[in-house]
C-alpha cells in the first residue's frame, strides 16, 4: 500500500457502544489526547500490523524488552548497567533503532534466563510470556516437595501459591465433575534471583489440574499438608491459597500474563486456607517421604545442602551435604531428593521420624515447632 496525500477525503463517523466509548475516554484521558486521536492510533496500529508484519514484529521485540524491565520496576540506569556487557548504554536505550541493533539471540537468552520468561515471547514469535508446567505434581507429589525445598536453598525466601478459579465451591466440585463445576488448581512459585548485580522477581508456573478429579485432589491434599508443615518448620517459606476470577485464571494457566499484571491479580485475590480442605490425616502421607524430607532439611543436627554447578549450566548437576560446624567430611549426590533421603537415614532414628503423626493429625516436626 502506498500513502496517498491527495485524493478524495471521506469523513467517517463511528457509532460506539457505551462501554467502548467509556473505555476509549478513560484511556485517552490517561494519555492526555482526544478520543479521536486515540482511535486513530489504534486503527493505524492495526493497519500497520496487517500491511507490514516484519516491521511490526521488530517493533514488538523492542517494546517487549522495555516492558519486561519496566514491569519489574527496573529503571533505565539500572537496565543499562545490567546489559552493559551486551553494548547497552543510556543513550542507546533512548533510541529504538540503536537498541534494536544490539538485540541478538544471546541477549534474548540471557534476559529470558534472568526473568524466567519465554525466549519466543521476547523474540515476538509467541504470546505466551511464561513457560507453563515447569514443575509437575500430579503422580509425583514427592518430586514437587523436593523442588520446593530446592528453590528455598538456591534462592532464599519463597512464596508458594495454590491458585484456583473463583466461583466454584470445593464440595460442589467434588460432587460434580463437569464443566459447570470446573475447579482448576495449581501452584505458582515466586522468589528473587540474581540478574547480573541486581535482584529481580521470578515466577514459576507449575502444573494445573482439576480439583474435581479424585486422584488429582488426593495429590493436592498431600502437598497442602507438606507445605503447611514445611512453612511451620522453616523460616522464609510462605504458603498461600488464593482464588482469582476465571479470566485471570485462564491467563495464568496459559502463562499469558505480565509480571505487574500477575502481582495485581495476587494482591486482589480472595484468600483461603489450604489446611481447611485437608480432611482427615491421610495414611498415604505417612507412607511417603514428606516427613523424612522435612526432618532431614529442618531437623537437628543441622545440615548444609549445597548445589554443585558446572560452567555450562545454571542448573545444579549434583548436591553436597555436610553438617554445620563440622570438619571437611561431606557426601555427594546426583539429586536433592537422594541427599534428603540419605541424610534422614544417617542422622535421624525411626523414633524421631516426623512422618508419624500426633493425635491431632500433625507430624512430630510440626508439633515440636509449636512448642
């Protein structure tokens, strides 16, 4: 399409719905422009996307990079310092073209690793901001339990959210396994990680399943109990239950939500106590390794769990375990779950096994913490 400055000019009137007009007026007031100017921006943007897809994708890459840092509250000066080794300066950040010239696959991979977002989103290939199902818990609740402990060791303070869609009662979802009573449930982890010389918020979107299904519900209850006991035994771990409306739940489920939008959704969520849906103590919990993990990680003698890295990966390739205030002796393991299990067997007698519950249904480790 070629621009035509001359020619017949047609005056176009647009009849808007009341809700649409109210939205456009609110947005135009926030931007300090008229409604007609705002409509022109929208229409021109749509035409540009349709007629110049490559240019639109290039512009989107710049916009998403800037939006990602801005949504994490990172100022331009801090951003230029974080990206200095890739050639960024304040003057280059000011220029869209200069910034685009510095975008490389290596840079996008680095930024993706810092914030935990999809590289394909940064490169404008997809609309999914975050990878989903980074951790699985259905049919593997013990693996999820070990992963939570691992995040606490590697990153420190950790928030674990059990997120469900609002508007459906737990009991009704258990009685009716259909679309009208669908109750989705899954976990979101939030912690801070290092990005160069800065600290940034990072989110992990775990598996989501439906509470309606009995086997999924059983694994969720196991994890609710484990996380509640771990929170009571270990400082820096916080476990929350929250409900969000269906539209927000779908965006979280698909990973199509920006960091600041996610924070607002969590702040506006309805809170519920996961312990309120545990019911009677599950015999499966006693037979599994949840109590052993808690005792090995939180019990005495105190132990130091250290990840072992190599130069090619930021994920641990093994684990070292040693006693606090001890000599150089240490054990090495391929996985944290193996390290926790062996530490329990070495340092905690069966009589001190926290998986043996008290009369009130809690483990010995939780009861000892209350004392």
